[in-house]
């Protein structure tokens, strides 16, 4: 992403279709209650149900809570998922309170001893072990549990090789190159010997975890899953241990340039069905986050000013990337639609765009506070509303909320 918001004048993002309920709420909110996040829980449930139906029986669906941990989102997803993946003690406590009694998997690098002890006390279903240090720490802490406590189930996360094609097409890679995520494959045999040699009787190795890349289509995701399973089978066969589970992670693509596009869940599910059929004793798990919740969320705001600079029109809106960090983080234009508002309550003239396309920027004192460029919005005026689609994941919860100390957005849940 360049420092200049005028660097890309041509539009690259399709305008999203705004549903009636979202449009009505965005237009009904008073100016003082904008910006606001609007989540359509009916859309979320329908999407989660379709994903669940596309997956075969021996594929578990866990939701990566980091994508959007709002309690209402977690509650809406609960009937359609097998559990939730958390990556800190804070997430663990939050998710356990929002959806009590649901299975949790604890992952992420840099786990502290306090976090690990809290996860053990909470009865976490699976630990994703990221390093030899974590494994030794978990061994020691698990030994402190009551004698009657069940063994602690472990999945070993490995930073496995990733094909050049997957590396090129992924939006974000956590594997296949030097990263802080997971064990190096060269450590695999030593770790397996440690786990099976009697040094850690309170741990039970179940299988492998490998979340290697994000932003992959169904074909590439399936190829990664097949590769991970094949590698895991060879490892466990060498050590004569039954491979029970392989977690192939998430990272299913969300196309911000085409908000109507969807990951091919049916094709992916069919491929996973073939994979499980080839390994009758194996259970697979996926952990999507963004691909589950992105589509249900909208960021609604109001145009404060429209100005022309060096031949281009700019609309300055309430809020900005300190509320919706996604476009700045990913270097893209967030798909959006303009909603005209007829009235203008002020005695001074109402500024309006002079051209057909507008760059939408926020209120921050940085040229990087740009939400979308080249938006087709002829005649856009101050007082009109703008709603940004695909704002249901890695949006508010990943943003730098307190920069410039603007008011925080409201949160509205439709179809609760």
C-alpha cells in the first residue's frame, strides 16, 4: 500500500448488494450514532449452515474466534460448529463465557505458563503445541493435575513445506518459509520420540496441526490438506503410533474485490470426503475464521465532507481505519455502497462530488487512512451514508481503536 491515496484511481472493487435490513438500519441511525457495525445474524446462520452441510461426517468444524469474538457472533455460530479455536487466555475466558460448555482448542505461539495452566484448568479439548519449549512446559504443568484427570490431548503444529503455487496465491503465509509458527519439520522425529518414550505420561499425542496459508481457493486448500495428511501419516507410521487427527487449519479465501464471490465449500467438502475415505481411522479438522463471518458484517458511516484535490474527489467519513483496519492491513479497497440521504440540516452549502468516482477516507491524520479508492458514487454529498461490506471479520477487533481518541462505533445485531 502506498503512502498516497491518489496512487490508484481506477476502480477495482465491485459494488456490494446491500440487503434491505442493513440499508434500513444504516439510514435510520442518527448521525451521532455513526459509525456503527451492523451484523446480520440471519445471514451468518444461513452461511454457517451451508458450510456445515458441505462437510463430510469425519470433518470437524471449529471457528477461529480471533476473526470476530463478539458474543452474539459466537452464539449464532454455536449450533453449526464442533468447537472454537482460541489463541490466548483472554480469548479462552471470553469464549467460555459466551458459549459455555463448548469444546475449545488452544493454539497460537508464545503461550505463557499462566495461560497454559488456565487452559488445563478449563479442560481445553486440544492443545496445539508450537515448539519444544511449549511441549516441555505442557509436560510439567500437566503432571501437576490430579491423578484421576484424563490425559491432555496434543496436536503438534508443524511449519511444513508449501508449494510454490500456494505461496504465490496465498494472501498470507504462516508456513513453507521461516516464520515463528509451529515446529520445524526437522524436529518431528525427536518430538515424537519424546512423546512416546515415557517422558510425558500425562500427554497423549493425537495428531498434527498445520495452518500454512490464508487466502487460498478450494483447489489449493484441498491440495494443502492432502499434503499435510500424507506427511502426517508417514511421521506417525515411522513411530508406530495411530494417527487420529489432522487439523489442516483455515485460510479459506474471501475475495474483497468481488463481495458476491464465495469459497467453493461444496467442492472442498467433496475433496475432504475422498481424503477421509482413504484414511478410515482419521478425523480431519478445519478452523475457518474470516470465511465464516466476513459476509455478515457491515461498517456504516456518514460522509462529513467532500473535497477535490489535484483533480480527484475525496469523501471524508466519520471513523476510518482505526475502526475498520482491514483495508489498510491487507492493502485493498473495502467494497462499499453509497446510500443517498435527501435532507441537509445545516444553513451552509452541502458539498458534493464533481466527478463520477470518489476516494473514501477517514478522519485520521495520516494519508493511509483510506477505506476505498475509485468508488463509483457520482454526486456523493456530505450527509449521505456509506456502508462497507465484508466487515464481519478482522475488522473492529484488529483495529487501533484509540488513535486520535474518536468515539467508538456502535454495534447492532439484526435477526438476533
